[in-house]
C-alpha cells in the first residue's frame, strides 16, 4: 500500500473530527507519520537557517577585509569557535534528518 502525504493529512483530520471509517491502527500510523513529517520539516528548516547565518557571516568577513583585519586574535578565535559550534549543530541536525528520513 502506497500512502501519500495528502492521505495522511486526510486520515488525521477526519479522525480528529470524528469522521472517516479508519481502523485505530490506520489512525495511529497516520498520526505517527504526520509527527515524523513535521519533525523532519522543522529540523530541515532549522538546519537551513543555521547554514544561511553561517554563510552571511562568512560573506561579511570576506567582503570587508578591513573588518577582518581589525578583529583582534581573541575575537577571531571566538568567532571561529562559534562558527564551528554552529556548523557542528548543522551537521548533527543533518544526521538526525537522515535517521528520520
């Protein structure tokens, strides 16, 4: 049996409204599938936002050589650490998405 996303939405919506003649197993599976879909979408969005933020910081530093030079060694290290932490989080989210997908 091949169930599409619109089928899952229909089963979940009809069961919450008290309609449809779906078995409790079908309803439970559809609700679980919908939960997974929402989780995957949320994590993909979070990952995308992190990568966009990293890219914008990188571009700002690369375009403004004076700004990059004006930062002292400690601040550069802080920024590098923050970038590494954000990148690590993006990789972690990517791995979670692969597990869920």
